[in-house]
């Protein structure tokens, strides 16, 4: 949620949470001249995070008085969910999480649209979802600190930093443990065709699933970062014939995405970034042929190597932490900028 508020000394989000897992949100406010050390070139500053409590229409402060700066100033506030929907446990009919709106003693004005509109869709697994990304820990501590809702931080992920850097409107669809080809009962190509309810782990298919409305958001760029779980848990890298099937599935997935948006009236081309990073466990051997096949078929496909060296720290559950995500962002940014002309 994004809103611009003027002449305010108090801005709160009004949230209803009847889930069993609870939720964690991050709050950003435009603050020119202030630099987040983990987000070079990112224009906004995250001023706070908070967990929701169970209850109806509860108030949560979006910024301290110091962040509002002047009573006559206008500031744009952004509220972003930091954890995966599967961890919120809102799949029951009585479990719901909703942002009802804002409460303020100021007044709302229209949030200015960027001079150049850029839409990015980001698809991936736990790395992209920011699983365990809220910390920089020694490797010895990473495996013992867990993960999930208390340690997830999508707001410091490489994808979130790219969106802020390019002043882009983004949508992220990423689930821990999800695959591209192996584990055919639950992978991203099969769930991409459905709205969020179909993405909850082990809860689909079911009668309440709603087809994805491709008219609502139409990307200029699609960043796909899948393969880690195929190579590891799916053992695709060591199974004869699996890499070739993975390549074919990747090609089919990208073509399918393009066809869906074309039928929905997408104007202009889509550039697909087939990505590895921050980690790499060999799946590039199957992704590189997919890029070449797509390019040969007239698809704008780019191989994006966003892997980074070991920085001595890591996030929870063996996943990348703040520093590694930032380094991955720095590798990805110039490649995307050059390919898109941004």
C-alpha cells in the first residue's frame, strides 16, 4: 500500500488480522538525502517494521514524529508485507489479513506517478521471497536461527532493491521450496495461473482457486530465479535426462507467460531475465540452453548472473542475508539497466 499524506503529525495503518500466524510489515517513507547503508542508490528509507496483533481494525504507527519532519510537508508512505503468505496461515474461512486504510490528522493527496512507468514481475523461491534474509550472521549461527515469519524480510531482498532502484511498480510471486520442473504436484509454472490463494503451500488445488487476471498487472520485465530446489531437493542435477527436461520446462514456462500477457492485451515486448543468484548450484547448465532456445524463437531472453562470493555472513536457515542480497542487487542492476535501457 502506498499513500501520500500532507500536514500530518500522526499516520497509522488500520489492519485487521484474524490469522493464526500473524504478519510482519515494513514501512518506508520518502526521505531524500538519507542513505540506507544496505541499499545504495535506493531512494526511500525504511523507518520501521512491526508485527500485527490479532484483532479488528487495530492501528499501527507508520512513522515516528521525527520522520514526518515538518507539519506542512507531504510524505509518501509505503507499507509492504515482509513474510510469505504461507507463514501467515490465513487459509481458513475465518482467517484473514487485510489493510483497511490509513488514519491521520493530515490529508491525503494523489501519489505522483513516476515520469517513466516501469513494471517488473519477479518469480522465484525462498531466495526471492527473502526467507531468513533479515540478518547477517556467522555461518555457525545460520543453521540454528530458523527462518519463517520472524526472520523473513522481503524488503531487503535483491528484488525489492531492484524495484526501488528503478522506481518500478513490482509484483513478487515467490514461495519457499518451490520448483520449476521437479515436484510436479507443486511448482511455480502450475501455480502461476492462479491468484494468491493457489500459492499457499499444500493448500491447492481446491474449489476456491481463482484464475490469475493478467490484465491487472502487465510487466515490461520478468525476473525468474528458479532451479536451486530442482537441483538440490529434486536431484535434477544428478538424474540422467533431468537437465534437458528442466530446460524444456523453462522454455515452455517463459513462452506461456508471454502468451498469457499477449492475450490480455499487453502492449510492447517483455524481456525475460533467466536468473541465478545469490547462490548457484549448477542449474545454469540447464538455464543457458533455455536462453538460447528462447532467443532463437524470437523471445527477449537474457541470462542474469547475480551470484556473489561468500561474504562470511549469511541469513537464517542457510539463506542469504542482508549483505549478500545487496551484493546480488549490485550485480543484477547494471545488466537489467543495459537490457531495458533504464
